[in-house]
C-alpha cells in the first residue's frame, strides 16, 4: 500500500523524507516533486529498482532513465568529465532545469537502460527533491506518468497513473511550471540541443558561445 505525505506540513515533510529515503534504499520507487514536473525515482545503483521504474511507466530500455543529483560533487563522480563547457553551464544553471548528457564514468556498476555509455544528469531546483537526493545519493528519475500520458503536475496526478507501484508519494503541491528541462548533449565536439525547454538557447549561448540545433550551430532559437 502506497504512503503519501503532504510536504507543505513540516512534520509530514520530515516523516515523508525519512520514509522515502528508506524506501529508495530498499529498492522501492518514490514520487517526488521537482522544479519541472513530478518525477518517479529509484536508487540509480540498484538495477532491479530501475527495471521496476521502467515497468511502472510502461517504458522500454531504449529510453534510459536520467539521473538527478543533490550536489555538483555527486554529478562529477558519475561522469568521465564535464568537458570544456560543462562546468560553466553547471555554474550558471544548476540547480535548475538544464539536463546535461555526458560520458558516464566507466567504473560505475549501474544499469539505466540502453544508454550507450552516456548519462543524462541534472540538479533540480526544489527543496524537497534536493533534501531527498542529499540523503539517498544519485537517483534514477523519470517523469511520474505512464509512457505516452501527460506529465504529472501534482502528486494526485502521479498516483492516478502509477498507483501502488510506488511506495511513497511526496506531495509538494502543484508544480509551479510544467515546462520540461532543456537537454544539452556534451558528448560531441559542439554542444548539441536535444530538447528545447525552460533554459532557452539564447541563455545557453550567452554562457558557452554556441550551441548546435537541428538547423545548425548558428541558427536562431
């Protein structure tokens, strides 16, 4: 039976974060609020938990799960390096709605799906998410909805779609902004935009000079 906590209440928030962290360590699934939409998360280093996450969403291994981190130090431990642009992007937009795709640290034992040696990482700008991540370490987190269904902007939306496949629901209230994170690929010579989102191309170019889009590196947003 799922457990739900109202994180706008201080006592429930503390109890919910403790319960959620314990659930993640047991390989169970939790739903948490982020600065974009609600996410469904699991321990990034427990392959069976990541498999359960994909099954709960009805999603295949061909769409590997991104990873949320609570600190920049945690992110650095997950990747070979941030490349020539990554640190400037992190300094400018983290915590916040920018997902960076980097080469994964080859010494890590994890299975996020068919990732081809890369990992999508982000530090969310949401106090509940950050508190949980600092307690659990990196989590595999995807949007808290069934594959193909609308993203959940409330915990109730997520619960309707995911039900008892999730052990703990952390209810942080409605999402302030359901615009998805911008996804930027740093594994190529020129940073390449894979998804337009809350961080505009203009803002990215203001930090790193140029970004390749479908129309090429000099195209307008």
